[in-house]
C-alpha cells in the first residue's frame, strides 16, 4: 500500500434507509445487520414516543398496562413505541441514544421518528433539541402519519392543532439543534379526483416549513396484527398495486411542490414494504423488487429515498421474522435476498469520487453518510485470495469497503478479516481495486465544542494498517 488518494462519499441516486425496532420488533445491533446485508445504509430509522405529562410515563405503555383489554395496537393511552428517555428532566444515558451512537459509529445517519404529546411546553421541545445536538446530520420525523386517526397525538388535538404543533416543534428543536432536518410525514394524494393531499388546508404551512416531504405507503398491510389473522374477506388488511403506489407517491410529491410555490424539496417514503401477512413471503419480495425497478425505469430523480420497514419484525414486515422462542434470533425471509440485491445495485449506492493523491498523516472528515471524506488505497490481487486481512496498531473507528462489501473496525479491534468480500464475488483472475476507508465518530457523537462540530467529525490517520494477502493454503494438501 504505497499510494493513497482522497475519496468523497456522496448521495446515491436513491438512498436506502432501514427501520430497526418499533412497536413490532426490538432493536437489532448494527454489527449483525452489516454482516447480513454487506453495506451500511444512509440512515437507520428508530421509533420512539414522548408523553411526559402522562401518569404512566416513562414506562412503555404495553408493559405498564399489560393486563388491559386491548383489541388494536393503538388503543393504549399513548403510542406503544419505546419511550424517549431524554427531554425535560431526562438524560441521554439510555434509549434512544445508545442505539443512535451504535448507528453513527457504523457510518450511518439517524432518522429519529418521535411521536410527541402536542400539549408539551416549549421547554420540553428545547430540551429535545439540546439532546440531539451531538448526533450530526440527524433526520427527525415528528408525529408521523399525522393525517391518520390512530396515534395518540391525533386523539388529543385537532388536525389543525397537530399541524401547528409540527411547525412549533420544528422551529424550537432546530433553534437548539441546527444540525437537525425535519421530515413531515402525512397522507398524500389518496383521492385522485380532488388532486389534493389529505387535510391539505390544515397542513399547507407545515408543507412549506418542513425540510423533507414524506408519505408512508405499504403496498399491502395487515393493520389488525397481532389481534387477528388476515384471511380472505377480512377487514383488517388491504392490498394495492405496485404501480398505483408509485403513481400516488409521485402525485403527492407534485402536490407538495405546488403547495410550496413550485419549489422542490427532498421527497422520501419513510415506511415502505408489502406485508407478508397479506401477500405471502414470495409475492412480498416480488412487489418490493417491482417498485425499485420502476424507480430506475422512470429515472425518478424527484424521489430521494425510501426506508424499508423493517429489519426484524414479530409479524411479516421484516427482512427477518423474530423467532417466537428467542427474541435474539431472526428467521430470514425471501425478501432479504431481494433487498440485498437492490441495495447493492448502482442506483442505490452512494457516489464515490476519487481525488488527489495524499500523504500521511491525513485528516478524514465525517459529515454524514452522504458527505464524508476518506481515503482510497489501490490494491493489486494476483488471483482470488485465500487470506486477506488488515492489522492495525491504533484505536481508530473505521468503515472499510473492498470489492463491494463493507466492514466495521471498532476502536478495540486489531485484526479485520476481509475474506467475506470474496465469498460471494470471487475474483476470476488478476485484478486491481481500491480499498476505501472512512472514519465516523468512535463515540457515535460529534465534538460540538469544535467550530463546525454540529455537522462534522474529524479523525487523523497517522499510519495505514498492514495488509496480509495470500493466494494459497498455509500448508499444501497431503492428498
């Protein structure tokens, strides 16, 4: 490894984000997910709630009221997400902050979905902003699916009050945390005859004030889970077509832009999937693939990205189903391989731009998964390796890519085995390639005392690791 070059990681044509934990499943650590999928995501979506004025707070409501007579997921006094333990009078020692640090040290941004009691004071919102300051370019989705009627915040306030709260919360949180971008997630153009988004009058100002527009759209969904089973003729599930889902999403973007005076903003789908409870496992995978194929065929540059909901699920909305005997075990579904193929397609990969030659020591900048400066190291392989390993002498925190596969090096790790990069994509002869190295913050937090610490983290690399490449067994076969 004699030469190194500057490399910039930027936006994908279509970003892919991943939901990890919700009312339907527990958080899965990022080491496991990276091993299963082979690359980091732009962002990991975490779902929490904040109802600090309720007497049951800060307990998770389904646990506090485990003996309640409930026949629908959202029949509790407040939403059955994990409690947000920060805010006024809270701290950042527990959730969601432990998960946020895990996500960021693995080279991904955080999308925090937070349902909030619309009756909280400005002081509560300011405290949330202070909590989020160290977590870089964070995406905050406040009171999502706000034109629905199932979440507790919609039962405590009118649609106009919910819309006004969104604007108030966004302003106050971003005053304290300018690094945060807000996502407005509401119903889109559900009725093509009117051409308007749901509750357009109430939410027009929010459409203008938010940073990002979003709709949640399941091509099939069993919303009666887990209280009934989806069967033909049932009324607790639905299924649409893939192309109609795409059409509705595009029409929603165009209407958002109309409301915003013709000015575009990023458009995402913050929850996307087809429910295997309705389609079965095989057609679930087919529908997800078809939607992504349409994005490419239509050259959908207006569409910024989607969040697959979710990695592991107790129902059939996951790449894995949670094993009913052991919550730490996932049962891979057919959609896992389909999704893996999608996220390794060029359309969904972050851009990589190689720059000038550098010399050590070198300072790497981590702005986020769509804006990071790393190093590219040219490597030559005579053939497919039998051994390929990196040996480190420092305590750096790194994300490393080679042959299309990514690896995480924690500060404690001294040896990283790169051979799994060649198991699915073996070399068929001599080959030149570059190994790319980036340095997200080791703690998962930025140093906000630095001049631009709200947006960037820096790591100095003094020495490159030693690389061991061998093309045969250590000892030849005796046969």
